[in-house]
C-alpha cells in the first residue's frame, strides 16, 4: 500500500463517518437515506455522462453489489434507529475487515502474509472490542448490536464484490457512477412506494443536509473503489475502518455521547494494527 493509496483511504474513512453522522442526525431514517441515495444518484448520473461505460464482465458484480447495498442501507437504518451512533457505527465497521480478509483469501486468492493478518486482526479487535465492552449487561442494546453486526457482514460482502467488479470494469469512475445511479434510483423508488405523496413534504426540511450526505458518500466510496484497483482488498478494508475513530469523535462532539477510556484505548490499538498493515 503506497502512501497515496493510504492517504486516499484515510480521507475516505473520515468522509464516510461524516455522511453517516449526517444520516444519523436526521430523525426520520427513511427520509435520511432517501436523500443520501438521491444525492448519490444525481452525482452518479453526472459522472456517468462522461465516464467510460464499465466492461461487460463487470455488470454481474455491479448488479449483485446493488442488491447487497440495499440490504446494507436497510440494516444501517435499523442500527441508527435502535442504538447510539457511537455504539453501532464502530460495531458495523469493525466486523468488516476480518470477514473481507477471509472472503478475499477464498474467492480472490489474496492470501495475507503474517504481518498483514496480524495487522487486520489487531485493528479489527481495537475497532470492535471497545464498542461491545461499553454495552455490557444492557440487554436493550442487543437488537442494535445485531443490526450493526448484520450491517458489517453486508459491508464485507459488497467490499469483495466491488473489489472484483471494479477491476473487471476497466474504469473505477464508470463503475462507481453506475453503481450509485442504479442503487439511488432503486432506493428512492422504494421510499416513494412506502410514503407516496407524503414523501416530498418530509424530504424538504432536511433536503440540504441529506443531499450533502449523498455527495460525501459518493466521494468516500469512489476513493475506496479507486484504491481497490491498486491494492489488496483486506488491508484497504481494514484501513478504511479507521472511520470508527472519526465516528467516535463525532458522536462525542455533536451527539454528546460519552467517548470513554475504552474508545481511546481502541484508537491506540487501531494505530498499531495499521502500522503492521502498512509495514507489510
């Protein structure tokens, strides 16, 4: 992983945490994710107008990714409805790197060496451990944890699917454009079917924030897909999940959620894991 790739993924991590925080801050989660999906569709349509069309071999992966992304959006909405941002976001993101490492080894043939494996495991432990430790004994948190773990599994699946698809596409820009366009149109269509004529009035008061979240989501995932054309999936997935650190800070500053010693320790463990991955 070169310094340029690492910098791009780290920037994407912060941007990802920001758009998730915007979505969490909108009380009606269906409205929030409709705006994020709509904003992504607008950006995707604009990019698709000048980006090359993905190669034919990439389209099965792209369509499969849309389906997985829809499941991801649903589970993320449930997570944000049931739990605190500083709790569910770390769990959802912390699950993904270990699963991506396994899937990439089995299906893509990217078998990590000892240092990469240690780095991924250490970073994942730091990212997910503190979040689970902080909710000991509180049974009411388990539904939120279940939704967050499900979210993390979908993240892992679409990371691998898109990692293979974007490499087959011949154009990272074209792939992300059509992914966001199809996914956004489908998400908005589902929201219209659920809310019908009432939806427009519900969107209007928070349209600016929601569309900004959509633009940030485009930037975040576009950078990650670009990085996946130039590096192995597992270390990129693990480095991307440093968004959890940004998410914990956002939760403390903007949502007044307690940061706590456990999350500070987790941040240090994550830094150690990243060091191992980059050294490898």
